[in-house]
């Protein structure tokens, strides 16, 4: 298994500002992913964080809004840029092991005022 | 093609009863089918997973039944307990490296004592 930690666990931000979420995995994972989850809803994939190269974004998500870095096998960051109240959500980091098992962090609860 | 359809949306079960949640998929390339359990304020936790080479997998009170020809799989929770009250998500992915999980919409389970 893999243990995934995220920082911060929650934050309240002002409109127009940016927040960077950090994700640390305790073991080497083949892939890392970022998801968004609205309260009471399912998980929506934002992007795949690729080590040493640009992230792969899903439809509806763009790099200028959600820049992602993955400098090594166990660490990634997601920045939510120029925030608006619509960005209020839970952001989840996930890591996938070689056999396909995928584990999730505890999430970052973001509120934008 | 990429959807995973989950039902029911919500479920109420008496303590000691059997909880059954169903999922269906279309993409025959999917070959990994996990179930996640999520409590309020927490990230999704991997509960149990199955691959298409077996029709059933059991771990404690949790069993996955898999029907490859019908493209369906289900989670059975035997002897349901109030502590099982949570949201359950089915998911699917392919064996390709970098393929993220596709999630169902979730089922909110409430076990009454």
C-alpha cells in the first residue's frame, strides 16, 4: 500500500489569489493524479502528474488554471490559480502502484470567498 | 464508453443485513475494478478490488462479484454494521500505465441499529 499526505488540509482563500497544495507519498508510485470532489459528489480527474514533464490534463481543466509539478517519484504540487468561489471544493492527490492499486490522500478542503 | 454506472444512489440497511451495491461498465478494456469507502471529511480508502480472471473475491465481510459477460460487478457487505455507514464508490481502469480510475457516482449507505 501507499500512504499519502497532503498539505494544507483546509484553507479559506480570497477571490483572485492562488493556493498550492502539496502531496507526498511514502513509497514510489508509478503515477500520481489529482482529483476534485464537490461535496456529496463523485471524484473528477483533473490531471495526471508526470515526473519531469508537463502534466496531462482532462477535458475542462487547463494548465494556466491548475499548474501541476512532479519533480520526483514521491512528490507533487497542484496550484489553484486566480481562484473564484466556483473553485471551492475538495482536492485529492492519488498515487498508483505498479500493480494498479490506487491510493488517495486525505484531501484539501478549499473555500474561496 | 468510459462511464461506470453505479446504483443505487442511496441505501438503508438494518444492522446485520446484507448491503448490495451494483456497477456496470461499457469499456471492455477495463481490467481492474476496485471499491472505495469514504467517510465524511476523509479521502477514499481502497476497500477491495478484483480483476476479470476471477468471478468473486472475498475479504472479511466484503465480497466482490464479477460478471464479465454482463459487464457488471457488485459489492456485498455481509452482516452490515453501523460503522459501515459511508459512501461507497466503484471504479474501473485499464492495465495501461498512467490510466487513472474512472469512478461511479457513489452510493450512500446507512446502516440502522
